[in-house]
C-alpha cells in the first residue's frame, strides 16, 4: 500500500473558454479508483476553480481582472468542479471530500496537525480527498502561488510515497527539445510559456518536485493526457512521457522534522560560530555558547533559521528562547544562564530533535 498524491492542472481540466473537460474528469476518476482498489491511499490536488467559474458564467476575459472578481469566480467555479468530481467518482462507487487550504495551514503547527487528523478520518472512512487552494480568501501572505507548490507541501506533510504532477507536456524538456527522463539538476531547460489558466510553469513544477524529493518522496512530472503514465511510473518507475525525480533520502524523516525544515514559517535568525556549526553537523544540539548574533523577534516554540558566520543557511529549528533572552545568552556557557536570568531555564537553544539541517 502506498500514499499517492496526484496533482492535475487547469490546462487538463478546462479549455481556453473555461469549459470543463467532463470526459477527462471521468477518466481521471477511473484511474484514481483503480489505484484505490489496489489498496493505495490516493489524494487528488485539483486546479481549475477560476476557469470553471469563468466558463459557467460566460464572463469576459479575467486575466487582468481585480482580485475580488477573481476570488468570486473561484467561489462559483469550486461548486461546478466539485459537482462534476462527485458525479464522476460516483460511477466508481467512491465518495469524495473537499479540502480548501491556505499556506498558513502548513506553517501553523496546530492547524497542520488538525489537517493531518482530518485526513486520517477521511482515509479511514474510505473517502477520496480533493484538495485545492482556498482562492476565495487567499491573499499574498497566505497563498501558495501555484497548486504544484500546494501539492508538494501536502505530500511532505502527509509523508506521501509518490507525488505525480500531471501536465500537458511530456515532462521536463531540455534546450535541445528532448524529454529528460531522470532529473539531475544540471541540465539546461527549454523555456516554455504558461497556460491561460495556470499560475505557474515548468519551473514551478521543478521547484515543487525538488522540494518533495528532498524528504524521500519519488516524484514524476508527466503528460496527463495519457493517464497510463501514472501506472507506468508507479509500477515501472518511469513513464513513457515524463520526468522522474528520485528521492534524496532512503526513508522519510520524522513528520515533525519535515514540518520544521520545509513547511514551517521562519520568525527569526541565529548566527553561529564554526565550533557550533561542526557540532550540529555531528548531531549535537545548538547551545547558547555557539551563538554570535540574533535577528528577528521570536518567542519560545517559534522556528528560526540557523546560519554560519558567512551567512550560509545551515537549517532551521524550534527555539527554546525568546529573542530578548537570546540576546542576553549570546556566547554564554550553560552554567552561566541561571546567573544571568535569575531562574533555571533551558540550557539548550535548539534541541537536536527539533533541528533540521539542509544537507
């Protein structure tokens, strides 16, 4: 049994006039049903709300429309899209649920855990979750920017085994026009334009794929017009039309560490000396004695970045100190902390169990 996240883009779901491709949605539901019948847990990340609203209302072009009108179109389009998904999955005797998310659901630890609990409940009830960004309320501060990034963050948070990004091209194309079968990060890419309705291009898909593969998820960017690419990727390891990003870790890190490293919101920065840098790379906790500078206003339990003296970001972790305390603790040995603060507090600035290192 595998955990599989499939992201389908607007360019596959709707045409340039905003009309939903009903036949495609039914075929997609059939493929999800096939995977589900084999015991896999499948989650669908779906774009297409704004385009569906545009097509349903027969609006004028909305590419330059004010944000409030785009949000209204998304509110209308979500209903149309989910009605079709409900009908399509009903053919295969499957029930669906809708999850509308914003980025702060992932960066806020409590809300993130609530999301995971909801997923556990849906999976236990044998329901297919369909995820989309909550475009009706999203602002720049809480937007993913693109559903490829949403799918990647969702995969990381759910500890997925596979992430499949369906698009209308044959994967990553190099500058000579050839499809890259296995992505290694050193190739020069062909520049491709975005679709009418998508907010991202192939660069965003590559960014999303790299982020997910970093925590042990196997990722594929493949041509979604042929849904057998999904089967080929899962069973053979590589599709006929697609690019594979192999996992960089042999197994998933703990969910808490993945959240710290890739999903959390950073509230400040701490710079450390070479001795502390070597210590944390050897699996030790970060102590106040190794700190040389503090930036930002943070509280106990916030996530902060850890940098070396050259400004290179080494990772991030959950701090046991407020920023005001941290300023006073810079360079101090643990036995001196009680003398400075007048009370017995934490002697560890960031515990190794709450520390994510980039490499």
